[in-house]
């Protein structure tokens, strides 16, 4: 299984072209998910999607950007601005 969904790959490519600092920060979050999934899960919120529960980890310094990921085998599903308060 790939570590990144096709959607996450596209979103990260767009961030890299548009905002390299945000891209680097998002990649740091992704690496922490893969390197320390238990810790990342303890720092994450959770939402329910049609595909199941997805963990939501903020990108430090870039609110409201979040990394959405699944825990079965850590996999980044998406990276985009998200505000829990507006849901």
C-alpha cells in the first residue's frame, strides 16, 4: 500500500509549487505520522468520513491546514485547510 493517497500526492504537489514553507511543514507532519504513529494519534483529532474514521493532525504554524490520515497502516489521505468549529 502506498503511504500517500493519490489525492494527498496532488495536494502536496500543489503546496510545494505554491508555498514551499507550508509544504515543508506538512511533510514534517507526515514524517512524524510514519515514524511515530502512536504519538501522532494521541495528538490528532478524529472525524468520521464515508471511508471510515480519519485522524486529523494540525500543521504547526499554518492554521487551519491539517493532515488527514488513516491508522490501519499509517497512510496520509489528504492535506488541506479545515476548521473543526465550522463543522
